[in-house]
């Protein structure tokens, strides 16, 4: 994959890019629109959603009963709180609905966010094993529905999860110098997408040569994920 884009709150559009990530969710897009994009060669549409509670989400009432008595907020993202991923029995119906909606709407892949909660202050006693169990369950549920699924960040578990996920997406891996941890995906012929951000004082000159050497498809974006982007030459 030579090029891609990451954009938040995008309206329906057809561009020259081979992959485009849409947010906030699959419910905004109809199957006939997906078919039109497929005919134009955009056959890797991604649906971005968070494995966390968001007070502004449609599922607010349902998720309100799925987190603990005092979950910590997700630092830097007001209105988001962590979920107790140990309770797959409670989360499964809600997450299953999201995946099923994505399948029905004609999407090809999903990109679940915030799937490295065990490395954060979530308010829960999450272990690495808890995260592996949840992430593998999530990948399995996507595959049952014929959906490709990407590993978003979580570099410390890339080796363990490379067999479960179909590709990977990183943020700030060049700025924070951990891209090499995602190379197990490259070694298995699986694509790694990397989004670097201007607020980390990054420029394409700082990461494109290394991205090419690693075989990683990388772009430069603003943290707001608007339409501005810079690709590696």
C-alpha cells in the first residue's frame, strides 16, 4: 500500500487516495455509497471507533452500565472514559452490534482505537494478559463477519498479536522511536500505516527515509485530522 489518509468528520468524497479512514461511524454511510467507492477502486474503507466510553456517543445509555464505579478519563480526550475490557461478557453485545453494522454497511475493515488500555491509568487493574485476551477476541469477532482488522498502536504486544490482526496503524511511532516494534507485521507481508503529527514537530524529512527503509507507509497530519496531509515522496 503506497498511500493512505486519516481524516476525522469527513463528508462522503472520492479522492485519489487508496485508503481513507472515516469517522465517527459506519451508520453515516449507506451500502450503495460503499458500492460506488468500490467501483472507483477505494476498496479499503476503514471505520474508526474507540474501545472506551464516550458521553456523546449513540451508545451512551448502554455503555453507561459497562464501566466501573470510578473509571479514569482518557487523558487529553474530554468526555471519554475507559471500559473494563475484562468484562467481555458485558461488552460483547455492544461491540458486536458495531461490528455487525460495519458489515451491513459494506465496510471492508475496522480500526479499533484505545486497545492498549493496560499501559494507561484506566481506573481498572488491567494486565497485559487481559489486553491480549480482549484484543484477540476483538480480532476474532471481526473476522467472523468477514472484516479485516488493524492493530492500532499497542507496540509492546505486536509480536503476540501479529498473527491475529491483518495490518497495523501507528501514531507518533517515528517521533517516539518505536516503529521497529511493528516490523513483525512487515516480515509477514502485512501493511503498517504510520501517521505522524505536526504537533510533535515532525516533518516528512524527519521520517520518510526511515519509513521507506522499514517498508512502512507513512504520512504527516495535523492532530485535528482535518483534510491536510503530506505524503512521503
